[in-house]
C-alpha cells in the first residue's frame, strides 16, 4: 500500500504518485516474456526505486503544503498589521505618504526649473545676439514711428513692452495683458485700453525714448507656418465662407472677435479682387458708380450681396497671390506683414526674442526675470512639432516657381533675422 499521509482531506491511495507506482508494479508483473528471466536482484532494485519515488513524493507534498500554509499565515499577519495601522493612525499614514510625494515632486520640479531656466536663458541670449548680428548687415528701412505708436502693448506696472504679431502668439499675449493689467474686459479690444491710448497720444519722440528704457519682448514663428495658420484661420482652410448671421455677430462682439463684415472687408473682398473672382463690372449690379475698392469699408448690405452673388471660396494659391500682391503694393495686412515691418527689431533691439516653437519655456523664463505675475501655461497656441511643420511646408511644394520666388523674397529677411531656414523640399 502507498504510504503518503492524509493531508488536505485527500485519499493517499488515490494520489497521482501512488497510482504511478501501482501502474509500474502491474506492468512488471504482467511482462510474460521477461518474467522467467528476472532475477531476485532485479526485483529488489525495482522495489527500491518504487519506495524511493514514493518517499520523494511524500517529502515534496509536505514541503509545498508547508510553504502555502506559511504564505497564508504571513499574508494574514500583514493584513492584520495593515488593518490595525489604518485603524489607529490613518492621518499619520496619509500625511507621511503625502509629504514624501510632495518632497520628491518639489525636488524634481526645482531641478527641472533650474535646468529649464538655464537652457532658456542661453537660448534667448543666442537669439538676441543672432538678431543683432543680422541687423548689422541688413539694409532695409523700418517704419519706426508707426511701430512705436501702433504695434506695442504694455505691462504697465512692470514697465515692460511687447510687440504682439498676428498669427504669432498675439492671442496668448492678449490673454496675459488682460490678466496682468486687470483689463480691459474681453468684450473690449485690447487696443481700446484707455491707458494704452494715453501713451499713444504722446509725441512720438517721447514714446520712442520710453521704449528704449523698457525691456521689450517679441514673439515670432517660422514665416511659412505663419502663412498657413493665417490661411486656416481667415479663409477657413479653403472651405466656403459662412453667410452673415446677426446672432453669431453678437457672440463675436462679446469676445472682441472679428465680425463678419470686418472679415469680409479685411480678407475676403481683397482676395476676390486680387484673383479676379468678381464678375466684370459687378459694381453696376450694386448700383455703384466706381469699381469695388478693397481699401473702402462698405455697408454690410454690400458685403452680403457680394457673398450671395459669388459664394466665395479661396484656395491656398489664391491666398498667396493676395499676400504677394499686397506686399508689392505696400498694403500688406498685419496678419501676413513681415516681422521687421511690424515690430522694427533692428531699431528697438528686443531684449527677449521668444518663438512659438518653444513659447511656454520662453515665457516661463521671461516672466520670472521681469516679475510678470502670469502663468506661462496660458498658451493659446498649440505646440508645434516637426511633423506638423513639415506638413505645413508641403503646402508650398506645388506652387508655381515664380510665385515661390516672390514669396521667398518677401520672407527672406525674417528667416535670416530669427534663425529660420528655407525648407529644403522647396528648393
């Protein structure tokens, strides 16, 4: 009989080791060919092997059971200790754990801020040095008086100036200016701030002198991605213009956005005229004596009549034709005007040259230096990455060579001044 112990309420005679031993014995006993030749020594060896196998199985079973029992006991002991600790001192437990997490987080954040601040400082200084070196070799005229009077906004208490460039972080800057300056209300355009108007009414020499004594900030981006951003924003990325809606206009006025008539005046009508998309002598249908002039602001009824007559839709090539034509005529819209024409960087020698591609890190450093009480995470601009930028560049790949050459001539000074490169896929 197999001599395994009765453990875990099991029958030892039914254990797999016992069944295995019995099967071996049965096979040895029923081998008719070999049975007459088997010696006593062979039988003793076979019996010893069966006994040894049974004993090994016995030892292994007891060992496994003991380990399982020990683990179960240890687990019960740990659960009891944890329950007692949680019942007697839950506040202490949570406090210690929280302190550890915060201490670890504070050390990591402190180290990250030091590294980030040092990196940002070097990056911004390098950009400033590069801008100054390029300015020494560039020979072009900047509209200094116009820039000083019309382009700057101010952090009044901090005595710092910023030149917001449309489609290059201007929405982010407007948000920071409203927060830090305590207004104006979002329904009021930032340029209608009474404190700003008071500065702009001063003599131009006094404005320039004040600017020279202030720290100044400029934010730029790659000129080509800026054009793509403008196309998506102002021309619906090639989709048709929506019709005029008084209800929608009320919403736009509450957040100081471009109204439908303002958009049509500033973008859509100039694009239609630049691309000859209006019917010939169309002004006569409108009972007008002279052709439509993009520099004249007409009544909303004129724009709605043009809309229903043309159902305008501007593609990317047509948009770029407008950009090139307006630059040649000296009437470029602020949304695609050059950086040097908008902010006069060579004359005002900006202290901080921030870029959309690294805007949050740049602003975090600038705000800490200038003691501007605002959060750099209030970023209205989506982060840029290489894939996104490359997709933007590909939109220019199918332009006619003459148009591409004209465009390169327009953006070339900005590329040089702020360390950007002309995309190799466009060569």
